[in-house]
């Protein structure tokens, strides 16, 4: 089984070292980073995209609740286990409301902690599959509603999913989006670029105008002189819209559980 990637966030360096030793000895985890500052942790999460963050709520730089709010908004939001001496009921509620998966007390027995973490591994693997399926279903439905023609639906959906998983991709279309979409029929990026442009043109001729305006606005930065978005603006707008909507749905599910 593929190891679960982890970032440890705690102001106590000795505690982080012991926890990292236990986790790596277990064999199910790989620790990508161990940091003691909230802002440093946020940068590490965005750069390394771990499966799991184990963190305290008392942190310098950016407190744990602020960090939690930020990382649960990420396109590839990690699961979060809070490990803290702040066990008041209101703190537990606030952590769970902001997207934490579990809240455990400090000081803790490492053997018991590892049992809890191992049980989370099973849920993380299943949740990752469910999240990917949810993303794909939402992206496909949105593209259908916008008016992307059926014969181009899978290709355009692949582009949006690439952008959701790697936000930098919309700034490197040729290498990060067009090239991965090449196939036996279209073996160069110029052809892929033309296919996307044609699909956008068809959508704006026949698709749901109200939804198009919701995502891209009636005019402005996402529209060109022809009244429709360029390829780059279309992908950027779609990635932004899908990310916001998927995160909103996730928050709704968390608050109703």
C-alpha cells in the first residue's frame, strides 16, 4: 500500500521529533516536513500537498485555527488531526467546524496515537477516491451545462481536473495542460489548443447563458472581443469556480455531520 504523506506542525521541536520517529517506524507514513510555525506550515502544505496534517492549535506566526481555515480551502485539502492540550469543548467544536477530522488530547501515549492514525489511514484512502469521483462528477456536469459538446467533454474535463490538482497549470498551458491531453488523433499541442477553442465557441453559441455569466461574468477580465473567454481565461475561470463550489459543498457536508 502507498504510504500516507504527512506534515507535522507543533511548536515543540522535541515532540515533533519523537512523533516523526514513531510514525516512520510504523511503516504506513512518510513525513514530508516537520515545522513549528503556522505560516511556515501553510507554505509547506501548499508546496508539498500532503495527505495528512498532524497539528497543534497553539502556534506562532499563524494560529492553529487560522491555519486550519487556510489549508481546508486548498484544492487538494489534506485530512487534519488536531493534537493539543487545549481540549475545551468549544475548541474541539471550532476545530471540527473548520474542517478537522479528529481532535486528540496532549499529553498522549504514542502507541494509542498510532492506533488512531492507523484507523485514519483506511478512511483517508477511501476518502481520496470519493473526493476524486466527486470532483470528476461535478466538473463533467458543469461542462455539460455550460454547453461543451459531448465529443470534447472528456478532454476539457481532464484539463479542469489538472488545474484543480495543480493550480500553477493554468499559467503553463502548453506543458501542463495541452501536452497531457494529446492522443492518437491529436499528437501536438496546437491541435489540442484548437480543439479547446472550438469547444468554447460551440458552448457560447448553444450553452446555458445564465451559468456562463455566473462563472465568467457578463463582461470583463474573462471575456475577449468575441464575447467569450480565451482558452486560458476559460480554464482559469472554470478551475476557480469548481474549486469554490467543491469547497463549499465540502463545508456543508462537514457542518451537517
